[in-house]
C-alpha cells in the first residue's frame, strides 16, 4: 500500500489544496486542479495497489476549509464506488483524525 501525507496547515483554500495534493501525490502536469481531475488521477493511481491518504492536522483543515474536507470524503467514496461497480475492491483509504479532546 502506498501512503501519502497531506499537511492540513498547508491547505486554506482550493488553490492551496490542489497545489498540495499535486505535489504530495505526484500528479502529472496536466492535472486539471478540480475534483473531477482528482478523482481520475487517484483512481488511476490506485489501480496497481491500494492508496492511503493521511491528513495531518486535519482539525485545522476542518476549521479553515470544511468544504474541502467534505469534498475529499465524498470523492474518495466515489472512487471506491466506481471500483465496486466494475467488480473490483475499494482501493482508496482516506484517514483524517479530528479530535474533540483538548
């Protein structure tokens, strides 16, 4: 399984999200910097082996840009759904620990 670590503190808006995700996951130069392109890239990457995307400092991301975090959850589910629809196993894992404990 390939593991990638996004730093929540590096993401404040959609531009910074796409910059960080492109850098961390090594997306190609033609990456379209939208969630449809994100889905296509991670779907292709996860064909060979499962992928784990760990969001560090996710609480900060949830505070700064909750819509980005929600989109990540939804798009991860969609990538796995597409795999299930063709008889494959889900291969994308998103780990985002958000603690309410101080």
